[in-house]
């Protein structure tokens, strides 16, 4: 099976071939992928490498969008979102033009490269801006579906990729939360986001909970969540980025109902060592064992 990043490169190259309005803007990172696919040779005027200038990358994309093009902007999450945030806010948001931002690296995929390559706050940061659609696919097939949908739209979309991926795709569609496992007498509903689904399913296998899956987190599918919460108002949210990022969205769905929320995600702490992505996941309690411990304690009222 290919990786989510590999599928992105394949699909983006195909979109360049099929749609003359599509462009790809990078800042060195990812440029070789489009050279290897031949897309750079075939569309040298629409595959733009600005060098190590992430703010310029976003400015170029904004200019293309103002001219009616559909730019796909790609880099590691901290360089794409954090470093170029002002240009995202002004160039895209304030001018009300669209683009598709596609990140790699997730929260800590490149932990060995240090804190500069970690970005657990990207979704929370974009959530401070209006009008963003945010997709967090968990499988290469979902990457393809969500990327094609985002490029076909005309708004501002963020597609977040990382190395962890689920064994199988979920038959989902943009903006819809899917039921993965419905318990006959649930004591809580667990919402697993993107690539953490397999860890969640393994972690709660023996617990009385219903499991939902979200590959799109903005807009948040409150209708499905409310329907599945008919028997219990308690929610465990498991996200692969900063813990609590979607807690307000869940609370808004349940604003008229007394409820409890347990928000699991990347803790807002500094792990001042390197380690692998797997070690970071375990340190944040986002592996199957950590999820089992947290959800069990939540059900016990601890």
C-alpha cells in the first residue's frame, strides 16, 4: 500500500494534467516528487518552487487564486501553517480567495528533526480563521477522495497528512462522520479522527462504547454526533493534534444537554527529546494502550 504522501503526489500530478487551472506551489519540500512524476516537465508554468520562502509560497498562491486559478500549496505542517500564517490570514482569508493547503509531517512525524518540525497546533490555529474546511484522512484512498473534492471546490481547504495510517479506508464522504462500531448499550461515544482510528478501535475493543470516525473536522458533522448520542451524552474525542481542538465544536452540538467530554490528543507540553513518532504517540497516550487507559478511566468517572 502506498503512503498518504505518495498518493497525494500521484493525484496532484493527475489533476495538473486534467485541469489547466490547477497549480502546485512548493518551497523546495516536495519539488522532487513532481519532478519524478514528470509533472514539472509537463507543466513547468504551473509547478512553482519558490525556494525556502514559505511566506512567498503563500503569497504566490494567493495571487494565482486572485487570477482564477486553483493552487495546491504543499509543505511540512509547521512551515505551511505556522510560518506562513499571516499570509494565510491576509492573502487568502482577507481577500476571500481559495486554495488547497496540503501538509505532511502531522504533529511529530519528523520528531528526529527537532521541535522546528513538530506541529500539533496547526488545526487549532486554522480554526481561529473563518471559512476553512479541514480534512484529516486516515488512509491513502481517503486522501485521494478528499483532495479531488477540495480541488473541485472553490473555498479554502486544508488536508492534513501524516505517516500513520489505518489498515483500511472508511467508506466516507466529505464532511460526514461515519459509524464504525455501534454498541447496543453504549456508555459513551468515542470520536476517532483520521489516522488514529485503528488505535482507537483496538484500545476500546472490550469497552461499552460506540465508535465514530471523522475524516473531516471542519465543518464538524454535529447532526451525526447528536443522533448517535441519543442514548448517552458522554463523548471521548481522540484527535492526532492538540488535545481539545474540537471540544468546543462537540460542546456546541450538546449545548442544551448536560454532558461530559474527554478530549484526548497531543498534550500541550514540551517533550525535550527526540525519539520516534511511535514513541511520541505513546508519550501522549494516543496508542491503543493509552486510549484504553483514558477511556476506561472516563467510563469509571475518574
